[in-house]
């Protein structure tokens, strides 16, 4: 059982975990007998969400003994006193998953002493996987990622999304997003993990999610950062518990945060 591990080791393990997750999620994707329940917060959870998180937890318990935080089953304190915490979203985009929409992913992040150092986002229905390790670069399917060099909002490709009235109206963000979109070259709403990874790829320049949980972003932070991007909450908060997520190519970040103020 491993306690301390270097970033490359941790990334290798995270990629193995993603392989395990992909086998489970693809086996049940678009299955006619997929079982779906409603959680107390009225969001859906499928049998695949729970199966993936269980499989990841079992492997991490056997391999590391680290703390694990997952969307479906909360925190497991682990068996060692290390500074590592794995943060798991077994299926980011469950609403898509249960409706047969292929935009969903397993998100696996690793935090060491408060810093997110590894991220893997695996979207097998799209045939794509993104990963990064702090200091090791960011990649999609083995291709190195770099954010765009767009430096003016009027040239920017913006993505933002909401799926409920609550998300649109949270802290008055909705009208500000619409106003910002009118200042940009082009706006598309992809939603969930993908819009932020498209910023890392340089396809989008700005991506905004007004309400997030820690497991929604933990895997994405290292990927965006290693690609040269910048992220904060909508208020410019640099903490991972900001509750919102804004990713940019860095050059546009201050202008975007000012527009959302």
C-alpha cells in the first residue's frame, strides 16, 4: 500500500482508475434497464454512478489508504495520515447519461497538502480523455494542450450554461452572463466538464459555471492550469470551495471577472 507518491505515480494510478470507470459506465450507457433514483437534492443518480465510485474507492483503499471524497458516498478518512485526498465525480453529467446524451465524464482529482496536483477527465462516449499532473503538462489523448492567445473579449469564444432557473438567477449572475456574451465574438453553451476542457484545448477562450461543487472541478483545475489557463470563482475567489467556476486563457480573465462583478 502506498502512502506518499510522486505526481507521475499518482497520475498513472488515476489513469488506471479511469480505465476501470470507463468499463462500468459504457456497459450501462443507454441500457434500457438502467436504474435511476432521485437524491435528496432532487438530482438523479444512476446505478452506474454508484458502481463507479465503489470501484474507485476499493482500488484506492487497496493501493493507497488515502482520504477519498466522492459525490455519492461522501468522505472516507482512509488508513494513513498523509496529506493526500482523492476527489471523485463518478459521472459528471448524470442528467445527460441517463437520457443517452454522450456528454458526460468520470472526473478524478488528487489534492496534496491543499494543492490539486493531478486531474483526469474521461469521457468514453465521446472517445476522449484529458489528463494533467502538476509540472507534467496537460494532454488530451496524448496531445499536449495549450490555451488560446485571444486577448480581446470581442474576439473571444465564450461558453456558459445553466440547467435550472436557480442557476441562472444565483447572485444575479444570469443577466451578467448574457451581457458578457454580447461583448464576445461567439457564444455556445456546452455545460459540465467539457466547456472548461475546451478552454484548456484553446477551442474556447472563456467558460463559466455559476454553481459547482468541489468534485465538479477538482479534476479540471490541474488540466486548465497546466495548459496555461487561469481559473477562479465568478467573484475572483481563488479557493477551490468558491462554489462557482470561471476558466479562461488567462489573458481575458480580469476582463471577464470585472464583467461579472
